[in-house]
């Protein structure tokens, strides 16, 4: 890509956008613009082809039926897989996270194939849903501060050998497998169960995505006071629920 523009693709807002996950697109867009980048944001509805030339693809969470429809359409379309083959970055949340793995259990109780972009496999937790605030330590290799988010899912996700857990939970369930892992990542593909929207609570993750897209190690600093205030508030509320 050129060094002054960023193509940001928000995948299937009509099917996958629970709990304000669209905020993730707003945060990436804003933080890129604050660095002087020209951002082309492309919202792709589920009846449109997924462009293959994006730099960053964001996918949100969704209820079980829209999740199945989204998986069917993304498989048929093939654009997201081609984009990743071209080196694109993917950041996916909850249902989106399950969809980009090998498989998940759909709303009909059947195994539904995913896109195989991330070495994870999701099943259905037998116990109650994983709901609540989460605090977690992000994989050291990513150099990011504590993860804060909100989870609400029935699915449980096992991380395979080609991916690494995105974080380890201090509070909450994360992948729900009981091993303390939360989310997964592999090269330029990331998945997390965190809503919030997660990039509003953790703007340095948005910066990481931008750095990967630009292939740079650092970005000019921006005023993070509002983000810090929000982070502090959510972390305090998680530690000491009202
Ligand atoms: N339907 C999925 C589950 O319950 C994902 C839910 C979500 O995206 N919030 O596991």
C-alpha cells in the first residue's frame, strides 16, 4: 500500500455488529486520520462482494443465525481469504472470531465450516453463557497493555498449534475452555471474544493494526486522555462491580 492511505473494510454490518462493534471501525479510522493518513472506509453488506484489496478487515459479533448466514456468504464469496493471502490484516470479534476459524456450532446445532484463516476450532459450551467484564494480559510478543472488554457468548474456542492465544484472562472466561486463554492470533489475523467496543477500550490494538498495515514499528503519538479515562473507568468497574 502507499504510505499515506489506508483501506479499511467493515465486513457485513447488516449481520455482524452486536454491542456497538462498529465502534471498532470508527476507532481505527480516527486513529489513522490523526496520523495524517487518508482512510477509505468500505462497509460491505452481506449481499456485496468482499473486496480483496483492503488493508484492514474488521468483523464483529452476531447472534447465532446471522453468524451462520455470514459464514455461508463469506465462504461462497472467497474475498476475505484472498485478501489474507495478499497479506491483509483481519481483526474479528466473537461470532466473527468463530467464523474465521476452522469450524463452529451453528444455530441448528450442526458443525459449520469457517474460513480457516485462524487455527482455532469452536464448539458450544455446555455450561452457562460466558457473560461479563474481562481483564486479560495480552501476549507479550504484541507489546500491548492489559486488555479490557466485555464478553457474551456460548461458544468455546480451542486454539490450535499454528495460532497463539491473544491473551490470558485475569478476570472472565475468554475462550471458555478453562485454560485461561482469550482470543487467538496468527501472523496478521486476530480474533477475540471482547466487545466494548474493544478497540475503544484498547486503542493501542487499533494502532497495532495500523502499524501492521503500514509496515512500520511506531506511529506518531496522539492525545490519549479520553481513552485513558475510559480504560480506567472500565477496569475499575470490572475489578469492583457496582
Ligand atoms: N453466537 C455466538 C456465541 O454465542 C457469538 C455471540 C456473539 O458474537 N456475541 O458464541
